[in-house]
C-alpha cells in the first residue's frame, strides 16, 4: 500500500514541503516517484517517518537524526527504544498532572503543602546523588521504583501518615516525655513501621536517618515546625529504638 505525499503530510501533521526537505537531506526517500512527479511512500517509509518525528520531539537536530537512523538498522530494536522513552515520558507527565492537582486542591483548601508533592514528576532524580552517597545505589533505585509503583491515593496516605507521626512527635516533646520512655518508643515504632512501607529499615539506616533529621534543615523542619527541638527529640528516640529493636 502506498500513500501520496499530501496524504502522509496531512496524517503526520506536517507539510509536503517538510517531507520534500527530508528527502533532500536523505532522511526520508519516497518509495517511488510517479510519472506525474508526485512522491509516494510505502509502509517502510511511514515507519521511518514515525522515527524521525519521535526523534524531533526529543530535541535532536536533523543531522543527528540521520546519524541515529543510519546507526540503527534494526527497526524493531529502534522502535522498542522509542517506546521505552515514550512510556517514561508518559509516567513523568502523569506524575506532573497529579502533582498540580494536589497543589490546586491544597491551596484552595488552605492546607499545608509538602515539597515531595509539589515537585513530584518534575525532577525525580533531585536526591539521587545524595541518597546514593549515603546508602548506596541499590537503595536509591529500590526506593525510586517503590515510589513510582504507588497510586495517587497510596502516595497521599503515605504522606498523611508521616504528617500525623510528625505532629505526635511535636506533642511528645512539648509534654516533656523522655526519648527512651515508653510513649516516645511507641512513636519510634510507628515511625519505623512507616519507613518499612518502602523497605524494612536496618539499625544503621534508622540511626543515620535520625542524624540527618538534625543535621539537614530540609528534613529537620518537617519536625521542628511542630516545636523547636522536635528533630533532636526524634533523633534521640529513634536511636534508642534502633539500638534495642533493630538489627543490621
């Protein structure tokens, strides 16, 4: 089956002039030229045009696209690579949509926003290097896969549970409870149970996390906004719990 240059241009959302330009560059040759001078394209040409348009959307220049096409002789392999890229982009855009919806809802309701919600989908690698340096590459990849696997409701439930725990930490510190007392240790158990949603936490992981809550204001403010000194209280209680209840 063949299609005329006008038909292909209309279906692809481009112009006959653009297709002729692709031909002049050696990017997309017609399968044949009729006696009337019209260009016709067969199925192989359609697949090649699809690959050209996909690469253009990825920001490649025409010379770069030509190099890519010449280096990828196996069309099926090339299309699978394109498909993976498109699926990744679809996932990213879906997360952006969910993020904007959450931001809109919370701002309209006067609710407090979390950075993880606002920027989810915009740069999921923001903490990649930091997590890798602290706990290893496997920890980052496992955590990233887990977070991506959650639905919007599951993500919200996970974040809401953390917010409830953070409020209870603030109340416990304000009440003057001891970090190694039964009430604080029950909170530490809840905190570790929340952490285990992604992966069962080890002793060293929980102790290191507690230290990070104090050392890094980006994380410490999640607790100190419920009262100054709460992050330190959380660290101390988690350290006691981890040393007595967790193993490496």
